[in-house]
């Protein structure tokens, strides 16, 4: 998968060159002292824990749940940072090379993709390779709109690529969890039984969450919901819903006048009651559209990070909040 978003800033393009130099220094320092400390609070040798680096929250959560007390997990994307916009410092890139396992989603964060290539780490898990990815465009008046669409039905300047938001579908997230579990088992055979048991338990919880969505959205008055960010294509497809996004997969892109007009028409025709926004991106666009049409606004969280604004403290709590919000917006009984 190769998702090309907005042009990458010059500073980010310099990371590759800087990282090469940093990794060379790491190789020398490894000879001098193999148990130097890192951001996880100590070396794997001293702590006895597998050092796992995750690119952003959904993958951090999987590693922590499956690894439990046997792993020390570092998240490259700090709480409150929009993952799509992540840039790495040379120090972060260098630290990546000290990982035992890297878990990332190729195509979501170009800076991470570049750093992973340079890391030299043997055990790398690309979540995008663990479950099929799709292109989720939106349909307005029979016209297919994809990421980078200019609102007229013609492709915009950016290549849409595949939708990376696989973690919002509990079934696909479970497939990723199984892949992460196998990677931890391979990297740390001594604790493989624990990783296998934890993976099974997590998959069972995700299966139960899938059932909750199916049952909770079964008797609904409408199928269509409007969001600012096209993050919910997999979830919508799983449960027979229709997502209409004001923006594309890029949460900070601006909709064209034609797109806004098409949404005005659709909202009236499909009897949409709510415009959803998210916690890590401005709600201005959602509130403007909702105000123009006399609609309510609410949060539908893509769970790209957990902050004090999140409606829950972990993936499962926020997903339950998302289900409640969708039930209300779609008139489920």
C-alpha cells in the first residue's frame, strides 16, 4: 500500500540522511555497552522485557495487551499528536534501531516508513500486510469521491491509495492482533505461550465488540452518517452503513464548494441528523455545516490517540462510545 498525502516538509526529508549517521553511531555504541538505557526505562537485557516500538496508539495498544508484562512498549506518536502529521527527529530514528520488534502501518506515516527501512531491526510487523486494505471513496449523487477529490467527481492532485483505518473495524483489528501476537512469539520464544494466550483473549474481546456493533445497529432508521474525516469506511462497510465525509482520508483537507453543496443535498435527502467531528482535529468545518443545516454535532473518534478529551481511556471504551453515538445519530432502537 502506498498512500501519498500532502507534500512532506523539507525537514522530514532530511530525516533519512540524519538517521543513517545516527544508526552508524548506534552500531559503535552497541559494541561499547549493550545495556544502555532507552525511553522505555531501561534496556531489554536489564529489564528482561522485549523492547517493542509502535508507530501510533492502536498498534501500541495491541502490543501492550498481547505482550503484557513481558514487553516494554514505546509509542512514536505522543498523545494529542495527529498520526498523519508525525515527523521524527534523528534521535527518535536512532532509538528505533534499538527495538526488538517494530509494529507500524505502512503508508500511514511516511516518516516512520523511512525510519523503519533504515532501522536494521529483524522483527518488523506491517499491519497493512495482515489484512486486506481497500479504497473507500464516498458516493454523492451517484458520483464516486475519493481522497484528493476536487468535489466535481474528478480526481484531485493527490493519489487516494488505500484507506489505512483498519483498526476501526473490530474484525480487521483482530486479524492485525493475531499477526502482532505471532511476531512477539517469534521474537521471544521463551514467552510464546503467554503471547498466544493473550492474543486469544484479545481476539475474543474484539469478537464480542463486533457482536455489540451488529446488534446495536440492527434496528436503525437511517444508514447514512456524515463525518469530517473519512476514517470509518471499514466500520461502515462491516455494518452496512454509508459514510459521507466532508474531507477525505486527510483530516485537515478543505472541502470544495461543490462538495459542500452535494452534502447539503444529501443531508436533506437522507434525513441526516448529525455531523460528526473528532478529538484531534478542529471541529470548525463540522460545526459550520451543521449550523447551516440546523443539525446537531457529536464526536465519532477514529481512536488515533487517547487524550483527556477522549470518551474513554482505551480502545474498547472509545469504541463503545462510538457505538452509542452512531445509534443515536441513526435512530437505532
